[in-house]
């Protein structure tokens, strides 16, 4: 019984080490959202970006949309959950 527990403990430790190496590089999620915005052809919503970028938090998406709006690359066509966004010609 002790041998089995030892093997399971060792396997868990090895698994933790391998998972630790799989973290995404810094800025990868930001780049994914910006690329998703670039791919949008017409009007889009936050939900469209969430579907295009699974694993990216809503706060990051909103922060990037605010930054792009400040840079005048996109404009908002509403407010709240039903807000839509559109790329500008800049």
C-alpha cells in the first residue's frame, strides 16, 4: 500500500512540474484579443471577442477595448451588455 501511495505522489509531482512549463508567455492574451479585433469585419460585441479568445478574462477584453477607443481605433455604438463596437478608418 505504501508503495502505491509513493508512486502516486511521485506522479503528481512530475505532473505539477510539467504543467508549470506550459504557462503562456506574457502578453499572449493581449495579442490574441488585438488579433481578434483586427479580424472583425463589421460591428462586433464583447461576446464575439470572448468566443474568439477562450481563456481570456472579461476585464482584460474591456481594458483593451477602452485602450483602442482612446487611440481612436474603434468606437462604441452603445453602452452596457448590449454595446457594439466598430473599427474606425484610422
